[in-house]
């Protein structure tokens, strides 16, 4: 099992927002698919890509 699948939403979100803006959406979708919990996957997919200024 992927270790990322065991991280709570806050940790996954922090990791995504710390990464490259250009890789946010594909990485978010990959993380959402990797979790076994459907509710957590939906929460990850709901994370919005912030604007470049906010990044």
C-alpha cells in the first residue's frame, strides 16, 4: 500500500500546496486515487489549485 494513502487530509494538502503549481492538479488526482477511503479521496479532489499570486 502507498504510504501517502495513510496520511490525513491536512498532511496531504500541505504536501500538495508545498509542491510545484504546475504539478498540483495531476498530483492531487493521483493522491485521490491512491487512498482507499472514498470520502478522503473526494476531499482531496475538492482541494483547489491556488492562484500563482497566492502560491
